[in-house]
C-alpha cells in the first residue's frame, strides 16, 4: 500500500491504497462518498461516472493512483449551495424511478452540456447512450438533458 493525495470535490484527501485500486472503491470505501454507484465493474454501464478534470469518466475503470494531479468531482460535489441546471431539470421532470443510475446519468449529462451547450435530440442520445437505466427512463432522461441545456443558455 502507498499513500496518495487526491483532490476530490475541491478538497485534498490522503488515502492509503494499493496502486491498482479503482477510484470507485476509494470514493466509496475510503472517503465515504457513496453517491457514485457500482454497476458493472467494467466501465460499461455508467453508474460510476464522475468528472476528472471536468470530463466524464468511469471511476470503476481507472486506478485512483493515476489521478494525483487531477480534479475529481463526484455527485456530492457537483453543486454546493443550490442544484445545478441538470439536477434542477431532473427534479422538475421527476426523472428517476429506482434512482440507482441517476448520479452517473447526471454526471454524464453535466459534462456533455459543458462541451455541447446547444444539443439536438440526436446529440443527447449519442452522449447518453453509454449510461444504462434498468428502469428504462430514457425518454425522461433525454427530455431532462434538453431542459437543462435551455436552463444553462
């Protein structure tokens, strides 16, 4: 085990982990940030999506030891005083059913809208297609991303 300094949600954190420990498990088990969910463990479902330097990344697929010079944002750190436009849209349209995948969905949508603030429906579908929702809330997710884009403009 080695000691690593990580910047998570704007705060410096020191963790003692093995070199190959995925960021997901550091967030959940070492830092008690459990909003980031375990879904598949192979980076295919999107439930574990966080931002690394503002870009959506699957936290189950990257060792935390590689992120010592990065700015990591989890769903807990996405907004501090009020909901951001994506979270507002999710709430306004009552998107979640079971809610398990929603943190990853929101993190993906937030990163996407920073890169493409005026998406059309196909852009949204393409950006969100890698996030799986077992409840099949895809239509509401798509509508919420479009609403968030309007709120951000």
